[in-house]
C-alpha cells in the first residue's frame, strides 16, 4: 500500500490539522475521518485529473463524490473560474455539510480553499497538493484567494483545511521547471529562520532535483514545520508571519509585469530573494559572502537571477506600491539580518532600493 | 445636532460591537473611533448617494474618503457588482488597513460586508443601514454575501462590523412598500421568541407605518436586541440561530421564482411566515386562533398573503430543495410551537407541506 514518511500537526487551537507526508498515499489512504458529511466535491484541473483523479476518489470510500475540473493556469485564478466551483456545488446540490477537496497545485488549492471559505458562508476542505510549491507553501497557513487584474491574491480569506495529504509520488510527473520553482520556497525557509536547514539544502539540492523520495519527504517536512511554527505564532499575519514573504514583494511585481503564468511564482520568488539579499547587503545587514552563498544555492536550484526582459525600476516601484504589507503608502520589505534571520521593515534608504532594482533590471 | 434614542451592544467576545440608534446621526456623529487606519471606502448605491452620501462623509472627519456607488437593486447582488468595490479599492490604493462603510440597504450591506471579508483576506467595516429591513436584520449577525443564479446568498462569509449606525431619519425617504417589507422582519422577532413584543406591535403598527420616530427607535432596538441574543448564543448558525429564518425558506423560493427584485425580501418573508403558521396549524402545534392573529398582524403591516401568480407547488419544492438549512437532501423548516416560540425541524408530514403550498398558490 503506502509508505508514511512523516506526519506533522499544525497547531492552531481548535483549527489544528494534520499534514500527512508519504509515498503511494493517493489511491489507498482513507481521508473519510476528516469528512463530516456525506458529500465530497473534488476540485482539480485538466492537467492533474487524468493523472490522479481516480486515485483521489479512492481516498473517500462510501461518500457521494462529485468533481469540478478547472482549466490549468494562474491566468484562470479569477472570479469566472471560481464560479465554476459554485456552479458545480449548486448543480449537484451540495449542502453546507459538504467537504471540498483540492487536488492540484497552488492555484487549485487557493481557489478550492476560497470557494470552501465562501460557499454557504463556509464549508470544510481538504488539501491534496500535487506540486512541490503547493506542498511546502499552501499546505500551511490557511491563505486562500484569487487574483485581481490590479494585483495578485487581492481577494481571499483565511480558511484552514481539515487535513493535508502530500503524496511525494505526484512529483514524478512534475516538469523540472516546477520542481525548481518549488525549491525556491524550500530555500526561503532556510533563509528566513532555519540556518541549519540551509546547510542541509546545500548538501541535498542535487538529490532534490533528482526527485529522491527520502530527500523530498525531509525537505517538505522541514518546510511545513518552519511555516507551521511561524503561522502558529501569528495566524492572521499581524507581524512575524510577514517574513514568509521574503522575496515576494519583488516577486509579485515580476509576476504581474510578466503577465500571470509567464513566470512561475517560485521563479519570481527566487529572483526576488536575490534582490532582498542584495538590498540587505547595501543596507549593511549581511556580508557579501552571505549574499554569494544565498545566490549560489538559489541558482543551484535552477532559478533565474534577473528580472524579466524590459522590466524597469519604475515598473517595480509602481507594482510594489499595491503590496498588502504596505502601511499608508510605504513599501515594506522583508530583509535579512543574517542568513536564516529575516524581518519586515520599511526602514531602508530609497536610493539603496533603487540601486537594487537597477542591478536586477537590464 | 443629533438625538440618541438607544444604544445596544452585540456581545460576541472580541468581536463585540455597538449599535447606535438615533435621529439626526448622519452628518454629525463621529465614527472615527471605529476606524483604525487612515482610509475609508464608502460603498453606497445610486439611490442613496444623492440623499445621504455627503452626510455620511461628515461622520469620518480627517480620513481619506473614497466612494464606490453601485447600481441599486437585488439583481445587482452578484460577482460583477462586487468586483466594482474591489476595483475601487485597488484603484484608490486602499491597503489592508482601510475600513469599508456600507451606506444603504441590505444589498449594499451584504456586498460591502462581503467585500470587506475578502479584500486582502479581510478588512474592518462599518454598517450605516438606511432601510428598515437592513436596520433590523443585517445590523446583527455578521452575515454577508451575494446571490448565485441557482440560489440566494449562496456565496458569502461571516464578518462582524466594527459598529452599526442607525439614523431613523433615513426612513423618511423610504417608499411605503419598503417600510412594510421591513416590518415583516420586525414581526418575525415577535413570532419566534418575544410574545410580549407581539402585543406591543399590535398596539403600535399604525405609528410604525406612519414613521413615528419614537416608535421606530423602539421597534428597531427590540428587533436588534432579539437578534443579538439569538446570534450571541449561536454565532455560526449551528442550531438556535436557524429560527431567524422563520418564513425564509418559503420566502427565498418566492423571491427566486419571481426573479430577484420583483418581490421585496420582506414581502416574501411576510407571505412565508403565513405559510409557516399555516403548516404549524396543520401539524397541530398552534391553534387556528393563533394563526388568525399572526396573519392579521402581518396583513396590517401591508404585506402580501399569497404566492406570486403562476407559482405552483412544484416550483416551491424544487426551489426549497437547495436551501442552506437542509441536511442530506431533507427540507428543514422553521415552525412555531406557539406564537413567540419557534424551532427548526424536518419532522413534519410531507402531505401537510403540500397542503400548505396548495393553500398559498393559485
């Protein structure tokens, strides 16, 4: 049957939930203990459905199972696609006692989670992330939502899942580019809070890119553990939690400029983390050697190290001005005091920010 | 300046908030103690804006105030209109520290509240309800949301306001038909839980229809108080709170059949309460005299006593099948054990339900 690698509890009081990590879980692991009603709506996309839908159904024995299959891509993370989920739920007469199950990557998880947060003012959901990025990112934190033409993730809700099932076998069908994008977020956990994980990553980056099951299970576990710690300390993003956005303010600007879906989220975050390291050097917080080490690890994961062709300083500044972290118009950024120690601040010299933007644009 | 009539605290632990009821509040009452950031987005509609927008702005001295004006009507309570609010917030660069203020009736309140629940995953909001229905209904409970073509309020969130400001003067510009619709919900509070309020209503129904300020203040206060009690006992609608839906399962079916906006919500609820009373008689819970008394009060408020022309039993049954209260396909209804004592149940004879539907359809 399946091989359980690790299990983790995300501790949020009465909203606590387990993350089950293993190989061969899809098709054999019983998820019905986390389904309180008789109905399950699996939300997936047209890429993932042919690969894993039948196996996912087998995780809900004895339940009424219906399926909504969305188009695949960040460009569909919008109202129109979200409505397909509500259409399916209402056409199949799912009540407020239904459970949604998100089978796919971050886009499917964000949309199914947001649909669960809003359907009849809130129903439970289960995450079955099938990409490395979603396994190490959206598994923990309860963030759900959709994009708006004027900004990513501008509309959404905090909604915690009942359980998260991570089957590392799903990474076997993931394009190498998406593995790299996922590794960007994995590296992030090392950079913000866990220096010893950085050492481990430097030793194991090749095994991870080669999809070694044991290494993947370990990296996913340590990533989720780090995120769970941060989220437990700050569920609604009052302060500490913002460090999870290392590289994201630059990264979101890149994604928006490039047009959703042209740069992968993780790719943009990879470049964004290099930019944050660059600004941290200019501000005198970390050494040139630290920056070189961070850059080397990010590059060894196969991630880009420059903003998109044609993107200028002004594009960054205007796109970064709508970031959610901002307070009364000031751009707040996550910087590093040391490798493995990040914090959020608006206290930096504007000319240093400009110099960083200049260094990464062409 | 203004005359404060009543003040009520809705007790929900850390989500508690005040309801301020008075005359002349708009234009002079300072709402900034409930605004934590520097930005306010007033959401209103094209009917209310010319009457009260300038006065509402005066309640937020010293703040950046922007406005989104929606088209007026239940038929606009949908994604497209909701997006106008997000467009406005993003175009004016409102951050997650903004406060939304809903100035208008229930549709404006439901949409502004839902926008507040979702914008950047949740920002605070203030309710300034300007119709009797919204003053006695959506002021308390935190229910927000929009309609779906397959059902009313199917997409939404629980999101409590920071404060509610009720200026009874706004009822002076309300069409008589909407006053009657609001009185349906007022009467509902008597029927579900407060028999002594029924006595008071029978004595004061004419003063209420004549928009007597003192009588209105009292009726609004007692309605909000009753709803606040029920909601405090059951914030997320686990059980007791469902009694607030007296007449609503029938009523929603009527509204959907008639097409949103053709019957007012309160009109449909008025007829729906008569239907609930009728079924309560057939089930042997209340006497024929009780039903006659309830019907007389509902009629004296100026409310309709028949389902729309052309609506058949089967229309009711199929539309009621998607109601949120249903569990695994069974239609649950709010019935009365006595006038002033309601509960929710699926325990009734199907032939009695059919007889009730038959009696109210032509």
